[in-house]
C-alpha cells in the first residue's frame, strides 16, 4: 500500500505567516490533486506550546537563526510559529483536509523540537505515524510539504530508517534556505540515503494509466 504524507502545510509557513517559506502556498494545489489518487493520506502539523524552547523569543538576547544547545541537542532558534490553537498553526484554508485520514501533531514538547513527522529531534519519542502506517501495511510513502530543508527532509530520512520506500515529491515542496543552497543540499542528502525523486505529474499520469 502507498501513502501520501503532507508535511506541515500550515499558515505560518506560507508567505504571510510568521515563518514564511517562499512560494510555500504553491504546494497546496499540488497536494489537493495528489490526494485524489492516494487511498491513504496523512498529515503532520507543527503544534508548539507558546513556551517552546525553539523560539528565539523565549531566550533573552537571542535572535532567530542563532544556534543554542537545547537539552543536549543543537537547536536553531526560530521566530514564534505554529503555536497551539493559533491561526498560524491551522492548515492552509485551501488545503482539502477532508481527504486526510489522520493528523499527527509534532513539536508539542517544549523541551525538544520535532522536524520529522515520525520522531522528535532526539528520537526520544515517536509521534505514532510510523506505527500507524505499518498497521495499514504501507510499504511506500510519498512525501511533500514544508519545508524541504527541515521538516520534509527529516521526515523522508526517518521514513527510510523505518524501512519504508520513500519518495520525495520535488515540485510539492519548498524550502526555508537559511543559507543559499540548503534546499539542493537537502535533496542531495535524501537521495544519497535512498529516497526516490518524483514529480507530481508523473504520479498523476501513472494513476491515469491505471
């Protein structure tokens, strides 16, 4: 069985949000089209408490982009984003969320960040996504969303680590690019670890043939 994983397609990661990803909103129509051709669709949702340790504002004199030690892990500090129950944490309105079977919140522990949809950054706790997919006998996962160089990348890498055949939908993701070339490096790393690169048009075309 194949599953489509939508990573963090939320207001705060779109151009007018608190942590905007350039052209982030352009992945929404791609997600809506692809949801029609998958039997199983799941979504991850960044869902931070307001006191989250990854927010620069929670560390005196710190600014977004700086790196600190957060409970033994290197942590990039971010602007406040995707706070639980806030508008920024909601899925983009145009996203057809009715097609999503289950939503997996992440980043809920203020002591550790969670880029991956499967685990926190220290791999200390699982979100339940891996077990859910295995229960459904999913073998292949197709991953898209925001952002390519962080949450999408680590979701893809963890999927491979867990034994899934992982596909990155290249045109269905956009990146933060804190440093020039970050997205290209992230895609190269995913490929090197065993991810397959696909375009949404290929998947739609395959479905039309079937």
